[in-house]
C-alpha cells in the first residue's frame, strides 16, 4: 500500500531525515494558525491516493496574503476524480540542487537495490531511458543492518557527503518498515542542509498487519470485500466476469477472452480449496458488477471437488449466465448437478471462453 | 531428474498442520506408486514424538537429520514462520528447500534466501506448488495424476496454470522430465536461469516449456541464458498496469514487465511464444521436428 506524502514524510522524520516544515490541514481555515510559521511563500499539496497530482493541479503555490484563498480553491477541487480531504502546507525550500534516491526490491539479485542520481527532480524512468549512465546503482545484502561506507561512497560519487547519512537512514526504513519502495525525489540541498522535498513509500501488502496498517487503501470496496474471503480480485472494464483458481490460470483465461475478441469485466482468483460456500461468494461478488453479462468459471486442480463447485454456483442463484469448465474429482456428479439446473459445463477453457465471447458479442 | 529422485528422503516442515498432514499423505502415496522414499520425517516445534501418516515428527530439523537420511525439505508453515523454517533447514545442511507458503513479507524472503545461499542451499519458491519428476519424486502439492514421464522440462511462476499445461502435454502424448513451479512472488529463490542450468545438466531433458507472467524480466533473463530449445507462454497480456494480478509478483510497475514487451523480447531472441495454452503441445512437437 502506498503511503500518502505526509505519512511518508513522518516516517522519514522519525528516522532522522530532514523534511520541510509542514502542517496537515483538513480545511482552509485550519491554515490560519500556521501562516506565521510557514513564512512568506509556501506550497499547498493535495494528499490524494493518485499519481501525477502536480500536473493535475493538486500542488499550488501560495503566500501569506493568498494562502487561505488558494487553500479553499484546492479543497474545492477534484484531482483525477478524487475529492481533496487533506492538504499538506509546506515551507518553500531554497533549493540549490536536486538529487534522486530510491531503494527497491531487485528481483534478479533478490536483494535491496539502491539508485542515486545527481539529475533528480524529474521522473526516474525518463532519466533511465535517456541517460542511464547518470544513475548509480548498488545492490546491498538484505542481511546488512547498516550500509558499509564504501557502498555509500560508490552511490554519491562527487555529491555532498552530507547525503551519506540520509542514504543509510533510508536503508534502515526500507528494511524495518517492510517497504517495497522507499524513494526521495527530489532530495535537495539548501543553505540549511539536505532535505527530503518529496517522498514515496510503498509498504508490502503482505506485511501491513505487522506494520499496524489495518485497511489497504489501494483496494476498492469490492476488492476489500474480496480480500475478506481470501480472494484476489481486480476490476477491469469489459462484460465477462472471470472466476478461476490460481493467479496464472485466471490471467490466462482473461488473455484467452482477449484472444477471441472479448473483454473481461473482472478477475477473481478463488485460491486454494473451492468449497461450495467460497464458490457461492465468488460468483455473487463477480455478478454484483453491473457490467457483467456472463460469467466464466474455470477451475482446474487435482483436488478441486467439482460437485462442491457446482453446489456453490447453484446456491449463488444469480441472474447472469454462468459457463463452467471444471476438471478435478467427482466430475460426473458436478456435471449432473449443473445440467439439472440448466447450467453449461464444458470441457476445455478454449471452448468456454469462445462461448462467453459469443454471448457478449 | 533435477533436485531429487526416488532415493531422496523428504522432510516436511509444518507436518502437523492441516496442509502439511494432507500433503504428506499425497506425497507418500506417490512415493509408494513409484517405489520412492517419499517423506521420511516431519518437523513441528513442540510436537516431537507424534506421527503423521506413520511419519515420525521431530521438534527440530537437526533432530530429524540425526535419525534420517534427508535430501530435501518441503515447507507448509504459516507466512510468519516460513523464513525461519527456510533458515533452519539451510543451517541443518539441507540443500534443496521447497517453500509452498504464500504471503511471506518480501523482506523476510530476501533475508532467508540470502542466508540459504550462504549455507549452500537452493530455495524453490516461496508461494509455489513445488516440483514433480514423473516416475521419481514429488515435492509439493502438484496433482500427480496429470503427469507423464518424458523429456520435456517445465518451469513456471504459476500453480494451476502449470497443471493446465502439463495436462495438455500429457494428453498430446508429450511426457515431462521435471516440472518446477518457481513461485509467484517478486523475490524467489530459484529463478528461470537457475532451473534452466539444472535442465542443461540433465540428460533426460531435451526441451523446456517456460511459463511466465507479467512482472519483472526473469523470463527474458532465463531464455537468453540457455541453449536448450524453449517454447514459452506469458500470462497477463490483458493485465492493466499497477494492478497486482493475484500473485504478489504479477504486477506491471513503472511501465516495466508487461506481457507484450516480454513476448517481443522472447521472440527477438528466437523463442517461440504461444498465444494460447492449447497451442503449446503442437509448438513443442515442432521444436522436436526441426531439431532446433
């Protein structure tokens, strides 16, 4: 789950990384008591869970005279469709130079990967494409608690030495806060020292519990409901609902729909053990999306009991058509139960998907 | 065979749990069918002295090692205890460790894999179905009934999708040498490169089916690392960016790891990529036909 900017900055601050003086406000009036401290010019930043908010008008400049009016303007906005409920008011920095620093999980080396460039402030993907030679990389062992000084020297090169402690502190955060991305862009030098002007932290979804995070904000309401049943669920924009067991098989089912010219409305992986009640919840959840005209159920596994699945589909009692492909134990009984109630049970995933695409065409 | 054969004694960590118990039964039914050793010992801290399907349970891996000849371990413990289990096994000297457990925090996985590497152990998974060499050994949860013995290796990031492919291959009369599920997490122990290296050393394996998905670039790394003939399938061509598609590792991030660019890179390297799973058997036959 991605932390909001003010949350990420609090994490940095607690670890001893300097951040701009700032205040979180929930209305324009809340700005008034802070005007003195913020100084003559400051920045108002909408705290919304969406990328590219700057270009979408979510970051505005203000000063003592215009502050309240600009804040009101920002609170009245929708940023990429999202209402602005919180704004971070921050002192404007006297920036000398902008750097980029990040730590991610590197799949190839299976280790934390640190990236640093003196060309900060812009999107790292663009620098990576156009000037890869400007990005310095260091792979660190996940067994280290602190980075050895040579790694920090390799990273910062000729940049100011005072950046070194920031790098080690961010490394500690990366490990202790279960992050999969810890990024400071830009990390800036000012007359008062190094400051993290912006921060992005993504916490590992598999570690939210032990990090004390109870609600995953990155998920939609339906995705959260799916999570309570132990399903993986993703919303898409077609008409065919898809239920499978196993992420790979479910994805392959979506791809097959596209191959035959259709479009999936969602993706639901029921996971292991498809008992009738789980299947019922899965079918109902997928059917609750208004755009869904037909549902494909594609379940395979040596230990999946087809009669259980059939009972679940029947118990769901939904109005949309359900087309089923089942392979596992008790196939004959599952087929009998389904055909009794007028459901179609077909033999291969190609046939099932083709049929569903025909229905929605 | 790679990773193990009939003579490999297996240890199950988390033997007394529901999953552990269920799969010890299935693994040993398979071992009996092929005349293999199967699971010879289980480990659950505090449950030493018990038995599961006649398999003795020990408190620690080292205790089990003292009493039995063990070549590999399969882990069924909950996510919070799995990294510890990997490290305990590696420390005790087990060199092949299969971790079935899903939802392990990635920081734990990185540490456990780095530690296992130091101890000289290979970790398969986590978040994987394990491996099966037909007629020899099953370490994990794959449904053995779909498999047949032959000379095609299969490597996959998925579980059920692998069964689908194996089912298609078997129906088409194409047997498998070893099928390895390397796991759906972003950080996994054995990657395509590692398993392909083993297949290269394995005289039984003549060609490989490589099943990948969105996220990262381990598939391309693998395909360019070997001279073995490969047929590939990449799931997730319809996956939207920044959405996790069921597996923790199945996500297109920062415009990278999407299926289309993966497929393009594979093809550029001369690896045929199936558009549908059902096309795979015919493409494998084509590999053998042209002898390339």
